[in-house]
C-alpha cells in the first residue's frame, strides 16, 4: 500500500507599512514566509524563482498598495555578453583568488563589511550592525548557502559574497568589498564572477534581487545583457514591456 504524504502548507504574512529604504517618499509593505523543514532548499528555489529574496530563515517580496517599482531580475547566462566596463573590471581583479566557505562569520569578514557600509551605505540600518547581527545574517540559514571570499596576492580579504545555490542558479544575498578597490569596479566584477561560476556549475541564472529604476543604488542592474524581469509571475526579457 502506498501512502501519499502531503507537504505542509506554506503560510504567508503581510507586514505593516513603513518608509521605503529605496524610495523614501513612499511606504513599503512586504509579504513574508518562513523557510524551514526538510524541503527548505526546494522551498527556497520556488520562492527565489517567484521573485522572493531570502533573509535569515524568511523570504520576502514587496507587496505595496500603490507602487510596483521593485522588479525582480535575473541574468540568463546563455545570453550574457560582458561589456567593456565589465572586461576592464575583470582585468583589474586579476590579482584576486577565491575560496568557497561554509556560512560561518569571521571577524575579518565583519571588519571588511563595516568598512564597506561606512563608505557606501553609512545612512542605512546595516551600517550600525554589530558582529552578532552580522553573524546571524551569515549563519542563520536553512538552505545551501556559501560565503565566497576573494583575496589579493598578499592574502588580504578584498571582497566577499553571501550566496545561495538554488536548483537553476546562484542567488546573491549580499556582496561587499574594500572601499579602496571601488575604482576597480569590484562590484561589477563580482556579478561577472557569479556568472562564470554559474557556468562552471552547469546552471543557468544569476538572481540579482530587485531592479528599481528610480533608485541609483539599484538601477545599475539594467546594464547587464541577458537580463530578465519577472512580470505577472512570468520571466521575460528585460527589454520587453
């Protein structure tokens, strides 16, 4: 006799309105859900593919009443062609090597994270994070998560990326790098690196989170070729309406 066991029902919650971190003149609301149980990786893949972002053991997606500025985007690597600026960034990063590490926070990472926040996002909530909060961001994960460390020839930690592996690609949760390397366009190179790593893994997509046209912090994502956006629960080429 075969017994069919149903998967538990996924429960979603709505948040109260609060000031938007990217468009301060607007309020934001989110729907959130917990990622837990033996099917956590499967749940995370489904949610990521549906435009959600993971934070700790929850996933969230904007659900604002009067705004739809946050557009989930990903790169289809088979249609990706690096542009001149990406090629320049790749050349400048030629001194960096990487190490794939489990999601374990270190003081060295936190020091780099703090320098990055103070230089680039000093007015954000993350700029005031202490080591315990940073450690929770890295280690509190129920899914296949890794932290990639990038070091120069002197073994100095130059950049890091907290990244989820999902069934069809890589999803960058958070990237940060040394402010002294800003002119080298390390942020641009980190995305290109994720694309190359996705190819090595035989996967297809690099999930970039949300694109917001009106936000300078997020608008840069539209410069990447092979970009797709999620519209009406369907992934389409970014250029299409």
